[in-house]
C-alpha cells in the first residue's frame, strides 16, 4: 500500500491525492497483473486449439481487450483531471496560450489528438509484450517436442517477471498522463501556499 501511495505521490506531488486515488490505481495494477499471469497457466494460449483458434487466451493477449483497458485507464485520468481542475480549467489546459492567437487553437487541437495517440500506444504496448511472450513460449515448447515444458520453462519464468513489469508500466504511464493533465493545478496550489502569510 505504501509503495503505491509513494508512486502516486511522486507523480501527483500531493500525498492527500495519492491516498485518495491509490485504491483505483492499485485495482488497475492487480487486474493487469492477474490477467498477465493467467496467460502463463498450462493449456492457456496456443496449447489447446479448435479450428486453429486457441480455446483459452489471456485477456491481455487480445488487442481489443488491451485497447479497452487503455480506454478505461485514460477515462479515469481525464475524469480525475476534471475533478481536480474543473471542466473549464482542464479544457484551458489544452489551449494554454492567448485565445486571440490562432496558433493556440492549432496547438490545442494537437494536444487533444495526442491524448488519443497515448490511448492507442498504451493498449498496443501491453498487447505486444504479452503476445510476444506467449509466442516465444509456444515456439520453444513446440521445438522441445516431448520435452516442451522443459525448453519453455526459462521463458515462462521470464514472462512471470515481464508480466509484473508490464502491469507496473501500464499504471506508471496512466499516472504520468494524470500528472501532465494536473500539473498546472499543482503549480497554482504551490503559488497559493507560498503567498499565504506565515503565522
């Protein structure tokens, strides 16, 4: 619990907010981690197939699933940013320059487009890492023949670590996107605190 709160605090710069949002990001982490590890169970993946289609597949080895998870992650990032800043201030975050300058709208549109690229990169990164691990285990299990479980064992053990790392990276990226979306808010809070008279 302290590790997740510390991670949130380092990204958000505020312990109170870190404690408030720790359950949400901890849930995301353990959901991704559990689904990554479920893909390493015997019989999951290409081991058991029907009409060349695996009967059991890890949730995170499906691109539709990882994109849905990325969409949910980015939805929470935006909702928290709006909650912390307010709708108008959050929208102004994208259009940071003078509203009389046409370049402000061009840069703002590009910033909004960047949010969509973050969504796709978040989903694709998780999918690619899990799917590649699944393929590697399948290849070495096939090459080993009757000793398939032995030849695939080193890669299975490696994937246990990679699965945990990918869950950590997924949450860390969501947190960094949240930090970017609320950094103007943190700056204003620090300025307000600095202006308050010392009693």
